[in-house]
C-alpha cells in the first residue's frame, strides 16, 4: 500500500473524526456490519447512491482510508479540486469511468487499497435501489479483489436529488459480507451483477429497518 505524506494521513483522520461527530449529532448516524470490512487487501466498496452525502457516509464506516470516484467536472474548481484530490478522488468522465479512470482505479486496488463506487451510476430519484450497471465486473475480475456491499438509508430524506440544501434525517448504514474472487470466478457477468444487486438491496433493507427501529 502506498504511504501518503503525513499531512494527508493526519488531515484525513481529522476530517473523519469531525465528520463522525457531525453525523452522529445531526443525523443519528448508525453503522452495522463493520466486522465485514476486510482489514487488508484490495476492496471495491459497492454502495447504493442516495445523496451527495454518500461518499462521506461510507468513508466514515471504515478505519481504512477510502478512495473515491468523482465526476471530472468537479475538478474544474481550484479549491474543490484541491479538497477532493486531498481525499484521493479519481476523476471519471460523465459517460462512464473512461480508460484513465479504469486504469487508476485498478492501480489503487492492486496497491491493496479500498475504492468506493456506486454501481447504479447516479443518485436515486425515489430512495430505492436502481438496477446496477455492469461496469464494476471488469474491475472485480481484473483486480481479483473483494466486492463489499453497502446499503444506505435516510440519506435520500436528508438530501434528495434536486434539493439545493440538506435537511435533518436519521441515516443508517448496513455492511454485508463481501463477495470473494473465488465466488465471482464461478459466475457469469450477469450472475455477478444479479448477486451484487441482491446483496446491496438486502443491505439497504437492513439499513431501513435500523432507521425505523
């Protein structure tokens, strides 16, 4: 794993602590299933996508540093570009990951790091999980890494697509057991997409049960 400069390591930890405190105090953030997060090796973290909060929310669930995918248009602002690069964002084009994004994501996975993606491709308009796009299959097979299913609920109520500003809502996260390279080797791409989608939907259902408990 690449050793980052101390300022990036320290800054990431400070941001995580402050964000966790904010998440608990303002949104009653609760996370179940942390024991399913692999402690080492490359991991593709696959979450449903409800709001702008999602990358931060998922990042707070793990003590391991997370890499993020971000639309290349977000890199146009000098200040925001500095922030998301500081947080290890990987630029992707608006039509998909693109060759550059694919290569950089694989590079980080092979460095045994964790990378967050949203296989639905965009934020939900209803709060429910949308059908997954198959792009992650290439990363999973070429990287020979685990897929970690994550379900978020409450982030849609806090900051739905189309709203300019967020509002208060309880947010819960559920993390399920990862899919291993050995399991994926026995599946076709269609079967892999179906299996991951089932696990994300199940995780989302469990997160919703937590939120309403």
